[in-house]
């Protein structure tokens, strides 16, 4: 089942009140997000990411196309009962404590008063803020505010959670703890829609990603597929002798990285098998054969530069 369905979604803004000029924030964007996925939305500033999230949340309206959550139009108010949301740069009143913030949002979500204390403590503990629950917000660091915001997004036990830069300002240990929370939510069958500039975080946690640039969808798929270099393989072996290295360089167009590793550009699986047969016939042991991968960050930068 798809929790999010987007088909030819387009959003135009008028540049001036009485002008016919339009700003194209999104243009014919289509993708789906399945139940229980952690899905990452990527793109440079101005790509249309925030606009897309606001449309899905019903904060702004699409110009044309379709957007649905749980098989219902995003304009259906009842759908919002299933959604949690952590906005970027969220603000809470400085005079409230962490507990009071979570209790307030719990009441907004319809939680009964007799459930509030137990539920508030539960989610503060999940994000590592239970010892700070009675401390006022004005004493919180940026990382603590992010943790509190995540607890706020989870307080109603939603099926779909939108997170905008959830690890911004959080130290490495805190980011690892937040990743663990998100993975636990995934185990529970929750769907997480993640918007972040920290591509290393996206690569570690997301099942699939979509990349926007100038309002258009330029790439969508699993992190594994997007970061794999199709025609380049890395071979690790026992010590290569000089004759074998020379043949790899001259006949197989390889790049040798010392006596125990080389890379080859191939046209297909048959070429990989030919290289394996050659190495084995030379009496050299093969320890590993792997497709080369780019980091998500390097792939993202190259893709955006090609489109600009």
C-alpha cells in the first residue's frame, strides 16, 4: 500500500499580485511512498522541497495534478489525525517546560488527560529528554530543541511522520540516537518522510530517495540503486604478480591500486566472469568482487551540476 501518492503535481505562484507572471515551484512531480518506508526528499535550496511538504500537509494548495495520503486527498481533514510533523526551525514558548510542550501538543492531538502524563514521559524518554522534562525551554540547546520537536511529532502515535531537518544542530551521538528512534518507528510499521541536507544521514537510514531540482524530479529510487556505479567493479585478491598486473593494465583496461586491488570498467556480467577466470588461471585467490559505489553526496552534487 502506498501511504503517499503524487501524480503530476504542479505548483505555480504569482510573482506579483496583478501580474500574469508565474513562479514554477513544482512541475509535474510524480512518485509514491510505500507503507513502512523511510523516504528521503533531497534537493538544493529553492528546489521545491518545502512547497511539496506543505502541499502534502494541506498548508498550501496544488495548482494541478493529484496528491493523496492513505488513499485520501490531502485536503481531507480526517487524514491529519494520522500525521505527525516536525517543521524546520520550530519554536516553542520559552516560558514552558519540555513536559508542558508535549502535553500541549498531546491535548491538541486529542489525547485524554489521564493518558497525558504517562504518554508525555514515554516520548520524552524515547528521545533522551526525560531528565529535562521539568526544565524551561529557554535553557535548551539547539540539539535538545530538535529532540523535543521529534517527541512532539510522535506524541499522537501517527502512522506517517514528516521530519524537516530532524538532526540539525544535533551532535554525532545524538544523530545516532535519533536514527535509532526512526529505525524503531519503521519496525513498528510507521512511514517516515525525511527532508534533510545531511546526505550522509539520508544514506544511512533511507530506503528510497527523490531528488528535486528547480521544481522538477530528476532522480528517484533506492539508495542502493542510485549510488551504484553500474559498469565499474572492484576486485580484491591475494598478491598480484607483475605479469598479471601488466595483462590487467593492457588487455582488461584495469586500474591497479597496489598488489591486492584493482578496478575494471566492464560492459556486462560476461566481462566480469572473464576477469575472474583470468585471475584464477593465474593462481591468484579472489577475496572479493564488488560494484563500485559513489557516496550519495557525490552522486547528488554531480547530478545537480549536470542539470544546471
